[in-house]
C-alpha cells in the first residue's frame, strides 16, 4: 500500500484516546511537532484501543469497509490487554513467552515490495524502545519490560503463503504472556517503511509528542561490554603489575597510568567507565572524572579541570593562578591519597601531564585517540572493531536472536558494513529493534544504498559510523530528528529534559520521552549516576530540578560532528540562534532559582520570587540547589563561554554570567568561589570590550583587580585598577571612578609607597567632597591618617584623624567615632604628647561605652593605660588594665554563649552572625 506522505490525520483516522492527558500535551507542543494534528476525540465504546494517531499509511481497521476475502487474525482482547500481567505470568513459566529480546520472525526470502522506498528517503521510522519480547506487535512478555506497541489486527489474504507465514510467526511470538496496551504515538514522519506498508500495520513511532505511556527497557548500549572482556581483564592485570620504575629498582614517582586508545565509536569511554566502576572500592579517596575536550572537539585548558579536581578534594586554589601553579597545588593535595582519575577524551600528553598526581596510590585512566607520548610507563590498550562473533552478539542484544538466526549471512554483512564498530552496530541494532517486521537483509541493503563518504571533513568520524548514523537518522520522524540535531547546541553536549525542551521548543514530558527513546536506540547515552527509569514506575509528567531528579544524557562523541553537519544543512542560522537563546534563557532562570534557594529563611522577597517560577524550575531546598550547581558547573561554564564567543547573544551572555556569579557566591561563599569568579569576570570583560561597554568594562576590571590583590598579585592588580580608572572616566560615572582611585591608593599602600598612596587617596577624597558623600569622606580621612602614620608625618596624621572623627560624629556612627579617637590618641602618643593622648583616650572610652562594644572599650582602656604609664600614674594604669580584662572576659563569655545557642537552634549553614568589630587588644608601646 503506497504512502500518502503527509503528517496530519486524514479523513476516517482518529487520534489515540488511551490517555486523556496525552492529546492535550501533544496539541500544545511547540516547534518540532508535526503540523496538522487533529485534537483527540472521545472514543466510542466499540472502538479499538489501537486507533492510530495522525500519520501516514493505510486507514485503521476500525470503521474500514471489509475487503472481500480478507480475514483478520484473532486479536487477544482479554484483561491482559491493558498492560496488567496475568496471575500465571512469570519469567520461565510456559505462559511467559519467548526469552527477552526475541522479536517476530523475519520475512525470510521475502520478495521485493513494489514501491518500497530507499533508506535515504524513509523518514517514518517506527522507532520506539528495544524489540518487543513476545506477543503480537505491541505485546510484551512478563519477563522483559520492553516497549509496548499498539495492539492492532493483522490482515492476511487466504492463499498467500507469505502472508500466512508472517501471520503465523506473529502469532507464535505472542503465545501466552502479557499483552501491553500502552499506547504509543503513531509515526509523524513524511513516509512509512516498506515493511509496514506490505503488512498493512502501523508500527509505533516516537511517542515524544505528548506524554505517551511508553515503558522503557534498559538500553542494551555498550555497558554490557560485548566483546571487550579480554581488554578489561588485561587492564585489570596492568593495575597490579610491576612498572618500569619498580623493575629498575627506582622509587615510584606517580600512580599507574592506563591508556585506552581508539577512534570515537569504538566503545573506549564505556570500557573506561566499567573499569573504574570495578576498581572504585579499592580507592577510598573517591573517583574523579574530567573531560578534556569540548563538545566542538576542541581541547580544553587544564586550568578549569585542575580547579574542579581541587574543589572536589576540598582544597582551593588562588584565583587567576596559572597552569603550573595549579599543577603544583594539585600534586600537593594528592600526596598520600588513593583515588581514581578518569580523563576522558584527552587530546595530548601535555594536557594529561599537568593533571597527573605524584602519588603512588592513585590510578589514572586516560581515554584518547592515540598514544600519549611523553608520559613515562603508560600501559596502553588499543581498541579496534569487535570480532564477528561479538558483533553479531551485539546485534542480538538489540534485535533479538530470531532474525539473526534466520539470516546469519545478512548479519555477517551488517557486521562487515559496520566494520565491527560498536557505535555503528548500536545504531543499526536500534533501527532493527524499532522495526520488528524488518529483516536483517533490509538493514544490510539499506546500508549499501547509502553513499560511502564521510560527512566530517576533518576525519573525526569513521565511515561505518557515518553510514549507520545516516540509516538511523534518516528513519526518524521529522520532529524527533529536529530534537536530536538541536542537542549539539547544548553545552558540553549534555542535556536533560528541561534543556532539551528549551532547545526544541517542546514540552518537558515530550523531551523526556524522546530522550529515553534516543537512549534505547544508541543515539544518546545516560551519564554515570543516572540509571534507566524503572519500567514499572508511573509515568512522570513533571520533572523538578535537583541532583538525581532529572536524568542527564550526553551525545556520543562520534555523533557530534555528524549532527553538527545536519544542523548546518537543515536549520537556518536564525533558528539556531533562537534555540540557543531559549536554552540560555532557561539556564538563567534556573540559576536565579538556585540563588534564591540559598537566601535566608526570613528573606520573604527571595521566597516569593522562587514561588513565582514554574514548578519545574523550583528547587525544594538549599542543599538540592547547591548539588545542582556543583553537578552542572562544567556545563554552566561552557554555556557562558559559548554565549560570549558567539558574539550575537551578548545581553543573554551578560545575564548568564551575572546569574552564575551570584549563585556561586551564594552557595560557595566569596572566598571559595573566587577561582570561578575570576574566569567569569574575564568573560564579562571580553563582552564589554567587544560591545564597547565602558561601564561594564570598568566593573569587570575592578573585580579582577580585587581578586588579583587578594591572591597577592599586587602589580597585576595595580594595572587592572588603572585600566578601570580610564574606562570609568570615559563612562563619566563617579562611582567606579572613585572606587578605582581608592583601590590604586590601597595598592600603593600595600607596596609601602606612602607618598603615592597619600596622593591617590587625596584624589579620591576630592571627588567625594564634590559629591558630598560623607561616608566615603570618613573612610578616606581614616586611610590618609593611617598612611601618614606609617610615613611618620605626625602633623598630617593628626589632621586626617581629627577630620575622620568629625565626619563619623556627623554621621552618628559611634563605633567609628570611638576608633577615630583611639587612633588620634595613638598619634599623640607617638608624637610624644602623653597628656593629649590620655585626654583623647578618655574621650574614646566614653564613646566606646555609648557604642556598647566591649572589645573596643577594652582596646581603648589599654591605650589609656599605656598613656598613664608614660605619665608615671601606675595605679590608675592598673585600674584601666583590670577593667579591660573584665571587658574581654565578658565579651568572650557572651560569644561562647551565643555559639552554643546557635548550635542548639541548628541554624542553617548559610546564616552567619554579624562580624564583630575587632581592634588591637595588646598593650601598646612606642614600637607600635
């Protein structure tokens, strides 16, 4: 029966009515869904449960005029047809059906169907999970939770040996067992497979357009290590074997380094993951993963990876540290530890060497394309294609043994065409698994029809993988194909349902369903720590953020160049930018929710903002938000970098960087977040200079200067501050100008250049005098007084401290007033005027008493005792010292009591007490 080549439902066709929520969600899906879908209609009591959804192909059996001579094969409509197992169904029972993986028998020796379309033109692809185990199309065995395909009648013509043989094969596969009636959305592509046309059936397509009731089986994938057990045993033996240094009698300078080398698609990452999983228990200090290549295939700098490793080990690095400094710090932290490090997709030996720990107890597993020349005593393991037996076994795991056993010659042809590459075999196996009625010969023929040329011009993809990808991708429905190629826009090629829905413009349940189907067919892989969903679990229509709440997926590296080429060919540049903008906007909102979740419990404004967000973007608690931030930090950094480098989404890039900066500061604190903040401020600086935003440039330079000064790079900080001053003057904004002037003065003060420090402080003071900023004036008077004290200019110091005293008195700031009096008394003492020093100290004691600061009172009384000693009044000096000791004891007791109360109340870790004003409490002398 010929295909009509249309996407919408035609006359006489009715969408499925299995789940009332499915039609509504499906009709509401955004760009990427098929046009012309008919809204769901209420099903009449007599309608079959398998009425097709919009799509191509013949009209359904329900309501179709009966063809003379046709006789439908009886269909089981018992209670088990709604997906409930019968009491006698259990694995191994006679009623349990064939073993898991057995699909319907292929049409061996089938004649060519007239009008059959080639693989390149077939966009229908009834692609759903692994092959259905047992039953008619749609029946699932009790011992294998496969994907249930819609139940429908199979029509055969009497006298046709081929049709009767196929009908008998379908009936044989369905003896006993459970019949699943979970409804799947019908295909929405531009055509149908020739096999489905010949059989007059509707195979289930991608159900990702509306929350379908698909139950997924665990992906066969590469995690079963088909054909790689010998390599795994060899790697395990290399860990325990003696190295070259040991054989030569030298000390072991570093841990064992294992190299798994192979082309993308050879299963190298899967082998490395399985190895580290098996040896993880032997290394108590943890497993650390680092990917050393971006999603565009470019090598990453080792500095971000080193910072991630340090943070995972509970250590820190100075902000803005170079690679050598970070490498030395990393080796220092790893000393004496036993940990496993997995370096995925390493590009060069230099990249790995900077991250290698100098600890004999550590194990390093590196994954690369070729040898890592330059790293001594590396144990390599080179991967090629699977042998014929292992490759056929991998096909069996996807398509079931029946079709492979019936046509072993075609199976060998498929293996040869795939060159034994696991990624290519997974794609072909997924294609077969989605088509229970297609034979292995069909797959081999379609593979031969695909032109033998590589898509990637740089040679990043093997030809067998590219050929298998074209087979799988060409059979996808148009909306599913669009979702797949849009995934390459995700940072680090890593997505979840939220980011995929933003990229494709569809609903979150739709994205979640489609991603799971991609996993089942080798087009996507789950990240470690995100297991397959339980097939028996109820379907989730909403996915809340948080670690473990939404599964995360990653594109295989061998498919990224192919999907990039497909994206360039099939999507307009403005559509790509729109998809990236949607993703960045979703990321910004998630970061804002992450920041608001860290607000104190009494922050009503933050709580209201968080509750105003959609449920899928809200975090249930602060720990959940912090875990999400740490888990996604690499992707968030990559998203910020990609947004800045594109140059076309600068507003979104600035918002993203600002949101990430606030989230890191809220959860990590300013000190621990400083290394990441340094990189983010660099990105803001790049955007500001490209867009000629002088005010943003000044702010970024000031922040970078502060971080440089905190890390001890004083001269670098001085250069940043002077550049910020230039940008601020161009912007004609007094606030960053005054901030830059004051920071330059502080830098010269740190360099002990008192003259220049006083000069720059004076310039900043003049600016704030014109603006009548009394707070800034009091602060700068105090700084000028401190500089003059260090320079020994007692007259200038007294003048500045007296001005600071007057400014703080006008502000009504009693603690600042008391401290200014205290410093004035100290200058009098240094200048040799003890009487003035004593009089000023007594004023300071009274001001500190009114301020209610016991520690400040104690410091002032000690200064008064020193002045009395110089005047020879030892008795009064002793009284002041005793009073200072009592004040300090009272302050310490109050602090201890407050700490106990805080511990008893179990305050959240993000609420911290207000820092107390501290001052020098030791007895002063002329040496001060």
